[in-house]
């Protein structure tokens, strides 16, 4: 815990909350929690189980939906996500945010624009590696 700091231009701070350390970021002019951790070493098996869980459990947001974030050196970022219920392309800077709804058919082109070429949509509209011809 300590003073406010900048991470790629974004304002952050860490506060103590009981036994936990909480990373906070400025959201709409107020500090908001990003995540918290217990300041103890994690065993590799715990990390592996947690990663397996969030990538395989049917209730996990990472299994149910799409989220891709591209961070740039200037601090700006682009997010492509359907976690809000609609597919949105979000452009964020430290001073502004612009979000537009996009059609799922645009996902492969948007992924390519984000530096992830080689994707197509499968029959159910889920991104999948494009077949090599």
C-alpha cells in the first residue's frame, strides 16, 4: 500500500483492506476496486487449478463470452467484448471512452486489426482458427 502511481498513464493505487491488498483504478472520477490478493506466495498447483477452472467451467465468463483487450504503449486500449450482452468495440484512453456495437460477422476482421490474424467464425458464430489452404 502506498501512493498513487501511473501504469501506462492510468492512475492506480494499492490499499490495505483487512488481510488483503486491493488494486484500485480511477473510474468516473472515483477509485474503484480492480482486484484483491492475499500477500502470500501462491503454489503453482493453485495457479494451474484456477486457470483450468476459468477456462473450462461452463459458468465462467471466459467460456461463455468473448473478451480481447489490446494495450498500447501510449496507455490507450481497445476492448472487443460481448460480456455486456452485446458485442462491443471499446476504445479507451485516460480521458475518454468510446463504445460501439458491432456485428459478430466482423470479429475476424477486428481480431486481425488488433494484431490477431487467422480467425474465422465457426457455424455457431464462435471465433476459431481459420483453416489453412
